[in-house]
C-alpha cells in the first residue's frame, strides 16, 4: 500500500515539474526588445571585427536571450579591453561604446592624468532582478545591462568602484563624472548609495520604465566637467587580434525597481581647488524614499553577505 502511495506521489511531482517547465519555456520576451535589436542591427550600429564577434541566437530559458548577441573582448575601437569577454545585445554595445569614448576616457585624462586601458564588467546572465528566486527578469537576461566593477588605466593602476566611491578626491571625481555621464545615456544607472545591492559597482542598462521615466541613483551634488571638446577619437588598437579572454560568468547584482524617484539631477557646485577636501560631493539620496537616510546623511558602506553568485 505504501509503495503505491509513493509511486503516485512521484508521478504527480513529475507531472507538475513538466508542467512548470512548459510554462517557463513559453514565457515571452516583450516585443520592444527584439524590435530594438533589429533596428540597431539594421542601422549597422555595431561593426564586426577582431574583438567584436557575432554569436548565435540565445533563445531561453524562458524569455531570456537575444536575437543576435555579440561576444566582445574590447570596445572604443579596440582601445579599451574587457577583463572578461562580454555577451551583449546590439543596443547595449552601441551605447556602452559611446559612454566609454565620450565620458569615461575624457574623465580618466581629466582627473587621473592617464588613459583608460581596461574595464571589468559583467554582462549577460539569465536571472531574476537581484538574483532572487522569484520576480521580474533582470535586464542582464536580455544582454541589455552591464555591471562595472573596476577600471584599469594605462599607468597600471586599477580603481574599484567600491573603494573609489568614497576614496581620494580624484577617484571620487572620476567615478562621479562617469556616473553622471551615464545618466545622460542609459535609462537606469545605479551606484553605491542607491541600495544595498550596488555598494560595489555601477549598474547601467537600457530597460524601459513606465511613463518613459529614467532611474539615476543616488542623487548627488556634483558639477560635471567633461565637455565635448575633450572627446578624442580612439587613436590605436591596443588589444591583440583574437585576444584570449578568461570566460567568467556574470555574477553581478541587479536592482529592484523602486517607485518613481526624483531623477538624479546634477546640482551645480564648483570643484574645490586641487588638494582641498571635496566638501560638495557627499551622497544625497532623493527623499522621500522608504528606508533611505535623510538628506545630507553620508551612508556607510553596506556589505551584505556574499552569497555565491549574488554580485
């Protein structure tokens, strides 16, 4: 009798599992995602070369994937290498390339006196927002987001987002410049101080939010100094052809979309003279928001438990 009950129970569990897999399999991507890819590809916004390769379509599991993903080992005409090869959709490749050339590279020259050589970032990963067991899919699931952990420069120095965000004045200025510049190009930009999941990286994505709104957090008091006159075309190819890149699974965090916040408006404040403290660059989170400190409060670094794969 017991053996029959066990057999029936196993059969029910197997049927439920098959049904669940079926539902997950036929989960559909939002139509705008494929449309945005097709438009980007038709416009020729991304060029195939020795460091940008076109890969096969990624279809699933569920709604995850891209029509024509690109495998990338370098950007900015090969002048900026990637520590690990990235897998991204066409729109994200195009805007990320623009951000590196027009914002990050000029900021490196302005604040640090050197050229950007390499970026450590996470890209495609089929998972839910914040790597949770349930909830909406992350923009990483569609190759539509990156998480930038650190920057490496021509002088051999590496600047991590976690240490630099509250580090030396030059490091703070550089990271705030690239953060504010990202807010002009991406629909979502999250930096340390935005929530507990982004204490150690910059999250950039091209997701579409209700009402066409943008998310740029935290709100900071900072006056950007990079101007169009500072932008230079990449001069030379710095990465060897067919560069060998260590394959790493993206293990970066994502964000839980908050209620419509006050967008990260840049408030004009002149930079202090060289060598003096940065009195005007404290983090200022946008009130009112539940669980966010009052204005002018400097948030201490938040270090949640490092659960494998969460970040």
